[in-house]
């Protein structure tokens, strides 16, 4: 089975765990997935599925997951992770896929303001930083499962993550490079169209359409805003102030719908 098929089966089987076993296994899943980022995903998911099947079998005989695997699951998990093969190719492919998605979502808001252009250098710096930050947060999440239980370490971790996010946002606003492409006029409209098509392809290819669906309103409203501005520049039909107010309302509305759908999906999960 492929990794995503194993994950689906794993999710289904977890429903049969008792409350205590679900808590025990849930922590184990987060730890192994977080600490095996550069390992073979298919092998690590197969390992997690086998552990789950063992826990379910023990559960049938009245044996808890803690009694079966012990009170120190980290030690067992570390030993298992060490035997998982490395798979840097898939990790790099995943990162490049993430870069592509990030590029598409970064382009649309930028394209609503055609006079700014698209700074390729800033995007590359922001992308490398974002991937590094995500890897750090995932690692921190894994370590927090069996370590860092004190309030002090939790506060420090929260501050580090907040600081990291703040720096990432600052990069977008305060870092500029000479590698800027002008995307005004017809070229901008073409790029917006291609970006929407690419995002539509990713949406229909995705298995979790509810997750991606939350982005649709913001994506469409950003695209419409960018196209309207360029058409107005080419063939004026609205005064600049009215158009700017309308675009601002469009984008705020898109963000509100996005956050509403995201919160609703999170509650359902």
C-alpha cells in the first residue's frame, strides 16, 4: 500500500481504541512522524500501522497499550526510527511541492497590486526560511511529546515559534531584491489565470478537499481583484479610489470566509 492508503487505514482503526490507548498511541504517532521526517514515509507509516494492530490485539485480551509497550514508549520509538531507511529524495520532493504551493498562494495576493511586481529573490528567501521554520516547529512538536512538560519550556517554545512567524512575515515586507518581475497589464492577467488553473488542479487532485476548499473564496476574490485592477488600468471604467475600496472589501471578505470555513472544518475534525 501507498503511504496515504496506510494513513487512511490507520485513521479508521484508531476509532476502535479505548480512551487511554488512544491517548498513548496518539502521542506515539506524533512523535514518530515528527522525528522521522527524513526517513521513508511508507515504511514509517507501515510501522505505525503494525504498532496499532498490536495494540488492538492486546486490547482484545484486556491488556493496555502501556502494559504492552511499557511506560517509556520514547525509547522503543527511537529504536524503531533508527532502523527506518533514509529517504532524502521523497523529502526533497515534498519540500519542492510545498514550495510550488507556497509560490501559487504568494503570487495571488501580490498580483492584486500590479505596480509592486513580483520579487523572485524575496520569495526564495521567504520560502527557504518558511521550510526551515516548519521543520523546526515539527521537530519541536515531536520533542514536546515526551519532553518539555514544564510551563517554562512551553512558554519558551511558544515565544520561539511566535518570533519565528513574526520574522517570516517581516521578510515579506522589509526584504527586497533586484530580481523583480513586472506583472502588470495583460501579462499579469495571464499569470493570474495560470495560477488559478494550477490551484484548481491541486484542489481536484487533493484527497482532503475540505482543507483546500477553505482557500477557494480568498483565491477567487484575489484573482478577480487582480484582473479588475488590470482591466481598469487598460480600459478605465472606475475611478481609482472606488476600485481600491472595492478590492479591499473583496480581500477582507475572502479572508473572513476562509477563516470561517477553516474553523468549521477544524471543529468537525
